[in-house]
């Protein structure tokens, strides 16, 4: 999953540089404690993508159960842009 890993002690000493690297390269970095990964540092763009994927998965689960899964596209456009749509 990640190519780079730093111990908690290393990460603490280099956090600024590691964070800038992750943001620039979008390559996640593992933070380890006694050889075990305890956290993964990801770019803001990747974190947003993950949140969107989780929301989509939850939407699809609700839809599969037959629950109200949201607002139809045309209705959403009407609510955002008014009666005339986009």
C-alpha cells in the first residue's frame, strides 16, 4: 500500500517535510510503532476521494435496501439553480 514508512520518532522529527512530500506526490506514508503500522498519512486530495467513495458506497447500500437514497438529479438541479435548471 505504501512505499515509505517512518517510525513515530522519525515522523515526529520530520513531520513537516513528510507532509509536504505526501501532498506533492500523493504517495501515502505509513507511520509505525514498534514495526506495526499505526497510521497512514495521505494527501488532502486522496482523503477527499476516500470520503466521496465512502459516501457513494453508503448511498448504494441504502438504494439496494430500497430506502430513500436521496434527491433525483433533476430535483437537485432545480433546488440549486432554480426553476430553470442549469
